[in-house]
C-alpha cells in the first residue's frame, strides 16, 4: 500500500516540477520567476526525499539537505539582486 502511495506522490510531484519549469520560462516579470525557482527547488527536494523513501536509502536525504541550503541561498541572492541591483553591498 505504501509503495502505491509513493508512486502516485512521485508522479504528482514530478508533474508539479514540470509546471514550475513552465512557469519559470513564461513568468511575466522577475519576482514571478524567482518565486517559480523557489518552488522548483522545493519540489525537487520533495522528489528527492520521496525517491529516498522508495529506495530505502539515507543518501538521498543528505543530498536533499544540501539542495535545501543551496536553494535558500540562491533565493535570497536573487531577491537581493532584484531589490538592490547587486548582491554584494
């Protein structure tokens, strides 16, 4: 039963990932694209964690933690760039 739920969830998160990529490319302005990129890395994180659960290994969870840190830093840097025009003051 859990394998069926994991398969369905992996499919739905993959579909959300594709929709985020579409939004990233057709976003009307920069804040929408930053938000799409932020949601994209969160969905990628969810997909990696679900694959780790499905395969029964902890290696994917460690990779998800690294991606979470990098995604947060990237989102903050992009938001700072859009607001001020530069990342480093």
